[in-house]
C-alpha cells in the first residue's frame, strides 16, 4: 500500500496481513495453541506470506515455527480449502481485505501516472514545436541551396584541390570589389 509517495515494504505488508488474519479469526496468533482456528489462521497467514515471496525459514521465524512446519502448512492448504467451508470463507475474506487496499495503490499510482502523462504530453508539444522550427530552417537551407545550385555545380567542376586556395582568393576579391 502506498502512503504519500512511499511504497509499503514487504515487512509492513506482512504486519498488515497479520492484523487482518487476527481480526478475521478474532484471535491472537502470538498465542501458542493447537486449536483448529489457530492452526487454520496460521495456515492462511503462512500461505499468503509465501505468495508474497517470503521463504519458509523467514515465515517460520515470523510465526515462531520451524521451516518444516511451514512447509507442512503450505501442503495442508489445499486440503483445508477443499474440505473446510469456514476456512475457505475466512481465507477469501482475508484475501479480499488484504487486496482491497491495493486499490488505493492503484488510485495513487493512477494519479501519479496521469501527472506523468500530462508532463510527457507537454514535452511532446515542446518537441513538436522544436521539430517544426528545425523543419522550417531546413526548408530555408534547401531553398538557399537551390538558388545557388548552378554556382555550386560550376565551382565543383572548375576547382581542383590544387587551385582551391587561389579560386577562394579571387572570389573574395570579386565579391569585395577589389
């Protein structure tokens, strides 16, 4: 979730997920218990952490279990989801509450993207104007070259590298009236 212009860290996401799981199940996961609702809540929490990219060992440290237990929870998830309607409903509720906050991310990102698009549109207009200016200059240069094309052709035919400097001096004298 974004707040302002800062992206939510993965640890903040895990904390937010923990509070959602605890509120949906109405229990404290820090309490060590083997009761079914605690195990179900831990399974849901661990599977979602795994989906966020956490490794089994890291999840184990967060939950206070060994990595083997987390792997066992991860493998149990499908069976719980298929057979336990309450687990399925609670897990869907957790998913919904966790991901509904991502809509806020989308809205903030959408506004941010719209702003960037507007800036880019202004830059495109600026570049179009610059391009039109350069095109105009190029057209003037091409007109100038057409105007003097016959002189350029004559000079290119008559001037050799050996006589280039001498011809340049004569042309300067001619144009300067000397």
